[in-house]
């Protein structure tokens, strides 16, 4: 899936004045990250973004996704994971920094332009139209190219057979897990090269959570590069080529999924029992 040379040799502390790496550590690793980002499909450099005037949520955030990868973004509640995803999708004003797709600057482009360029975004909540049927929800996903509906519906139904079986059912009557499939299916209707998923497993039963991770892997195997934000950090890192740990709007660590999962500092701060108490604060 990903070129093994394209991953840093060690867990790479980056960009944090917070509880993770020191500023000196992050300065030393930022250049390495930037080099690895060359030729990336999606790339964000030194993003500063926020909602309220004078309050930055993302502080010099860096990120990249290579073609074919599945990359996870984890970190405590309030770290800025959703904000990063929304910023990549042009939903938050960017104060400085850039987002590029295949080298084209897409910073702050409107959603319909980004969708046409091949980005699909699934927000964490309110991601289906409850009063519409499954089929109508999927039609909404491809209203820009209605003639392609049948072809895309066939593709999406192969990944999520339930959507074809229950196509006439109103999305509002579905379980949380089924709705998540509708939301992901809708984003896939436009044949995106990159799918952005915000906590697809949140609020689901353990069985459905596992199902979501399996589907994400299948979507990736079908040729879609995936960026997923997840609170289920361990499970996410298990399926991801690479992961980013965000903390207080900054990069804390980035590495391959397995290396992050086994990094004592990452375990202590973000995956262990301490991580639980940090999340509650
Ligand atoms: N719409 C908003 N207006 C103002 N502040 C927001 C808004 N959404 C999120 N924030 C703030 O931005 C920070 C990061 O939030 P978010 O990106 O949702 O975190 P995460 O997804 O990592 O839990 C939090 O401090 C949160 O309170
Ligand atoms: Mg979030």
C-alpha cells in the first residue's frame, strides 16, 4: 500500500509545546516530515486555523496522505482532529498555511469544488438526511453527475450490500451503524480519490465498530485513499498505514500505525490509562 521507505525511522515527535515532544524535538523532525510529504496526494503545511477571532485551534499543523494510503488521526478530545479534517475540506477559515491536492492549492476552496476534485467528506454527526430513503440519500451524493448513479450505486452496494437491500427504507429509521454506512456510501458515490472520515465508529456497538474498520479497509483496498479521525485509537492504528497524534492543535507524534502503537511515550500519553484521564479533563 505504502512505500516503506516513505516512513520515518523512529517515532517522529513533531510540533508540540504541549505534553509530548519538546520544541527542539519537533523542530528537528519537521524538515524530515516535509521531505516525506513530497509528491503526496493531500498535504497540509503549517496550518493555522480557528473558529473565533484571535483563537487558533490548529497551530502550525502538518499532515500528508500519499496515494493509496489509509492514515489515522488520533488524540485527546478537543485536540483539533475534527478541525483539521474540516480545514482540509475548506470548512474553516485558514489563517495561514496551505492545503494541496496533487500539488494544486485547494486551501479554503468551497465544498462543491473539492468534491469535483475528488475529495469526499463524512462528518461525525448529522451525516444522513433522515427523512429521505437510503436510495435518495445516495442520489444526493451524486447530484452533480446524476447519469452516473446506476454505475456508482452498483459499486457502493458491493461494499455495503445492505444499502441495496434496504434502498427504499428511510435513513431516519436505521441504526447508528447502518446510518454510518449510508453516510460513507453517499460520499463514495462521487468516486472520490480521497475519503475524509470523522470518527466513523463513534457511538456504535463494538460489533458495528469492528464492521466500520473492516469496511474502511475494504474502501481503501478498492483504491480510495482514506484519512480517518478516530477516538478508538488502537483499532485505528491497527488498520492504518500511518498515524498522526494531535494534541492541543499541534502535531505530537507521527509514524506507522504499528510503531505508534508500540511507542512507550504514545502509549503513556495517548493510549494508556493516563490517556483516559487526559481525555476527561
Ligand atoms: N464551532 C466551533 N466554534 C468554536 N470553537 C470550536 C468549534 N468547534 C470546535 N471548537 C473548539 O476547537 C477545539 C478543537 O475541537 P475539535 O476539532 O472538535 O476537537 P476533536 O475533534 O479533536 O475532539 C476545541 O477546543 C473546541 O472547543
Ligand atoms: Mg472531533
